[in-house]
C-alpha cells in the first residue's frame, strides 16, 4: 500500500471510528439523561449523530472522500467503472477493512468513555421483515443522495445533506437507519441503546447491500452522466 492510500485508509478508519463513537456514546448518554423516554432518547441520539457525521465529513472529506461506509465505497467503485471517476479496486480493498476495524474501535472507545466494559455483546434483537425493509429504504436513499450530489457537481453540499438525511431517516424508517454495514457490525459490540444483537447483524447487512444496489440503479437512471472530477474532490 502506497503512502497516499495508507493515509486515505487511515482517514476512513478514524472517521468511521469517531462516527460510531458518536452514535454509541450519544445513545448511552441519552439513556442516562432520559431514562424510560425512548422518544426523547432517540431525539438526542439522532441529533448528535447527524451533527457529528456532518463535522466528520468536513474534516476528513478532503483526505479520503469521507465514505465511512462499505456500501458507499462499493457504490463509488461500481458507478465509476463506466466513467473512470470512481475509486479503484485497491482503494476498495483498503477502505472496507479500515471502516470495519475503525467502527469496532469506536464502539470500544464509547464504552470505555462511559465506564462500561470495553466489549459486551448486544442483546437488542432487530430481526423482522419490516426492519429489513426500513434498512433497504434507508440505504437506497443514502446512496441516491450521495451520488446525485457527486454526479451534478454539488459534492460540497455532502456534509450538511448527508447529516440531514441520516437525522431524518432515524425517524422515518422502522430500523432507525443504520444504512452502513461497518456501523452495524460495530454496534453489535455494545449492550446499550444503540446496540444490535450479533444474530441480527447478518440480516441488516444483507438488506443494506440490497438497498445500495437499488440506490445505484436509481442513480444510473436519474443521473446517467457523471462530472469528470477526482474521487476525493467529488466527495468533499
């Protein structure tokens, strides 16, 4: 791995880790501040996540494109094959493991910050058809948003737009919009408000991939021509 790619992969590891730390940490704080009020807990968790994600995109977008999500990386690779604008296979191979490892590290960090065991398997089962449908919709919408901005030369709007989308999707999808395989895997390592039982991870990830495929299809239909921009510039 060359120095530039290593730096970009590290940015993905760091960004995904900090994103998960925000998701899990704000969930723990919300449960402590607003016990027995799930609606308020979700509001606190979603607000912190939306704002934190926007900030992380602004910080790390110029370095790696701020994917923080395996399906975004795969979407960029697939959509760029016809136009020569996406990430290459080496980048995919570097980004996805970095995102997964970073996400797990973010969960551990959040647990430790709140004086919890570093790793505890979640007992929050999320296995049901309506939740899988929610993940499909949430992920398809995320892919459509990101690459519609990219393909129309509006990548500079990614930080506020993606943050706003995730904040809204928390409330408008039955699954509360995980929409990210790395984050889903990481959230299995905490038995707190934001956790997901290990046995539920496979179903969520499978339908996230399906949702990503739907999103890519929508992008191709709606925006068949991409701007000829550098991959990092497009996402930042």
